[in-house]
C-alpha cells in the first residue's frame, strides 16, 4: 500500500523560493521593487490627504479623520482576509454580501434569539468561516473557478441576508445597548475600538502570512500550485484553510459594521468587495498570485477610505464617486499587469 507523500526537500525549496520573493531582503532587486511600490502607495495616500485638506477645510478635522479610520476598519478587515486569497491566485467576490449576512446573523443571535452578546459575535464570525469553507470546497474539490464560486456565494449570501432579516434592519439598542461599544468604544482614549481591532488583526495577519505554514503555503500555491502539489503538499486542504481564514475576517467585519451602525443592515455590503479588492491590489498584491504584503494592504485600504471620504465631503455626486473609484481600480489593475509583465 502506498503511503501519502510527505513534504520533503523539493517542497521546502518551492516554499522557500515563494516566501523569499516576498520577505527575504537578501533578494535586493525584489526587495527594492517592493519598497518602491509601497513607497508609491504611501506617497499617493499623502498626496490625497493633502489635496482634500486644501480643497475642503472640514476634511482635516478630528471628527472626519475618525470617520475615515472607522470606515477603513471595515474595508481594511475585509482586505486583510482577501489578501491571502489573492496571493493564492484566487478572488473572493462574496466579501460584501457575506459581511452583510454575518451582520444579520449576529443580529438574529443577539436580538431575535436573545443570546449573550459574546455568543452572537462568535456566531457572526462562524458564519463567515462557514462561507469560506463552502467557497474553499467548491474551488478545491469541485474545481470551480474562484470567480464563479464566489460570485455564486455573493448572490446566495445577499439573498439569505434579505430573507433571514425579512428585508428589514435588526436593531441592537433594546436587546444589547452596549453592543455598539465593540466598534465605537475607546479602550485607548481617542482611538475607537474598531480601529484598535483592525490594528491587532493586521498584526495577526502579518504574523500568519510571514511566520506560519498557512502563510508559506499561501505563497507557494500562488507561485506554482501544481509544483507544490506534486511536491507532496495537500494544496486542496490548504486552499480551503485560506478561504476559511479569509471568511473569519469577513465575519469580524460584519460584527464591526453592525456595532458601528448599532443595527444589522441586510443591504449594507454592496460594493465593499470591490473596495476591499482594490485596496489589496493598490497595496501591491498581484492578481496572478504569489506576491503580496499586509502593510501594502493597510496602505491601500487607507487610500480607498480617504478617496471615498474626500469625494463625499466635497459634495461630489454619488455617481461621480463611483466613476472615480472605478478609474482607480482600473489604474491599480493596469499597474499590477505591468508588474507581472516585468516579472516574466
């Protein structure tokens, strides 16, 4: 009877190569390119901040900056999770409606069922994990393209959010008056808890991506899935883990946005998936997989939040806001394409 092949030296070589392309400073050329990309992204963030500050005096106020950070918390958490997915060469279109479903399930557990807040929060996060599990199974075992699998989940999650909520918001004010403190409270004076949670999650994501097997296999699958599989790595299992991990971030984002609004809004997630994916691409993660960073994703999320907030505070009509965001996404994908051409 044959025994399962164990990851050996060839697997280690593939993984180390994939990881070193992203984290090893001794690869001076690649390291320099990554620093330039992140510097350009950070420079873009600074330019946008200065531009909107000059264009409207209300932009550079603490209340508005706090609002930017709060909106970045939701986009950022979604982007942190989908960074792992995109590094594998996949995509997740179910982020926005999935977040709405997790938000609704949190409301169902706490308000409709009367369960303790902590149970409702865990239930919302577990909902995201289950969605990730289904996405991962469809992609890994049914061999569905990630675009199709997550597009189907996007429609299913959006429909379930509406059906379960009865197409009406679920409010927490009477059942759990302190629920909003999860996002809006201040464990650190002047810093909303949602921002603090995002910072903690960014650190966790960085450590997972750079220091754990999940992170190493994420890079390896995105760099060369077939070679990684032939070397003895169960790529199907690790692909499922990646989507479940991303699903947990979707669940957390659902809890945060429900706490921030003090209600579960079944239609709130529309468009968030595009902003989160754009943040990841702007931050330097390749749509072809095999390359990405958490720091770049955080910078990308801040760029998206500052852009959207700045357009709103300048009273730009919503349809023009959509046009500008769409152009930014096109530019980000174009530069990602240029980077991929230079690699080949």
